[in-house]
C-alpha cells in the first residue's frame, strides 16, 4: 500500500533564490506545509541567487518552514569542501567552479539529513537547462547516480521533462501536479511567485568561483594548507600582491576591514592605504606599495 501523502516528508535543498522557494511551495501543495523542510548550505564562496543567510532565515520563518543550516565555512566541512575544490573529479566551468562536484557534495550531506529527520523525498529547485554545466539532463542524471540517489532527486519545477522518480512511481507525489519549466528565462517562475504571493531576491552575486578575476587570486592561495574562510573573504577587497601576502586597501572601508585582521598592519600617518602583511620579510615592500598607491607623499608609518 502506498504511504499517505500527508504522512510523507520532503527535504528541499534551499539556496534562497526564486526556484528553490517555488519548489517548496509546489511540494507544500501536495504534502502540506508541515511536511516540507529545507536545508541551506552556507558555502565558502556563496552560490545560487541568494547567499544571504538572513534573507534565507526571513523567508523560512515567514513561511513557517523548518530550516536546517550546514555551515561549510569552518571546521571539517570547510576542509572537505576546499579539498574538493583543489581536486574536482568533474569538469570545471569557465573559472574554478566545480559545479557538478559541488552539487554532489551537497546532495551527499542532504541525504544524511533526510535520513535523520525521516524525510522520504529529497528535492531541489533546479530547472532543466538553466545552468550550462550542472543543469542539463546528462549532468542531472550523473549527479544522481554518483550521489547514490538514482531516481531519488525530485525537481518539481522541471519534473515532467525528466525521468519519473521513485517518489512518483510509489504515489508519494502526483506527477501531473508538477511542472515542465526549462531554460534560463524566468517568466513562468515569476508568474508562479505572484500566484503564491511570495517575494524573492533579484539574481545577483552568485558563486565567486565563477568570477575569473577573483579566481586568479584564489589560485595563488588555494595550495596553502592553513587557508581559512577569512583568507577567502579578503580576496574580495583591496589590491593583492605576493600571493596575497600583502593586501592594500583601495578605500576607507577596505582600510577599516584590514585594520581588524590578525597580522602585521602598516598604516601611513598621511592619507593612504592600510597594508595587511603576512610575511615580515615583505614589510619594506609593503611600505613602497603604500607610497605608490597613495595620492599624498607618505612621510611616516604606524
């Protein structure tokens, strides 16, 4: 006998963006609000349309969705993710983005969470053809297979264009009530958002691993065994020299951030960039760089 839908629980991989918000709403229509939970992966380099944890919290609290957060920016998960980034098993994108390996990382963790909370269904807001590297049919099936979730990842927004999942075959989910959205246009999703009366963030930012200029700096520090989340975040500010062993602020806000960091700080007495130096032997070079990028003549440092 098929399990009653109202007794079935689903876990949705929740990026915070429009697609994953809609996936939750579509599943709630079938399973009930109390039977759909979400997991948000706070990744070291961001990802998806929304990497703002506060934005994620606001939506799930407003919708009364139980939220699980996996913080990948520290501890064992951070080390595991960085090791994956150093040696991905699958193709990278145009920069350092190992999209398929990243998805595998999250699905494997989600599988453990689903088992722990008793969720029979694992779902995502992925849309067929929306992302060139990880959301074409071949990649979706490959990810399922390698995560040992063959036919066990439900993608409600594109389900009718994909092979039937075990959940549909068992009658836990009604395939006729799922969708057939594909491509990068968001017209159908925006219409659905209006129907469900939900707000959503404007797409922007996304994963830093897709940004070529950022990744040029990242490549220089990635081999460091003691790399930290702070090192990663500092790559987004200032000017970097000597494999980021010298960082100069570009503006007052950068200077304030650098002054709060651990390490050697060199601040000119006259207006100019603050330098964060991670190697004592580079102090004199840092002072020369401060002078080079200052609009005023630097007479002394503190």
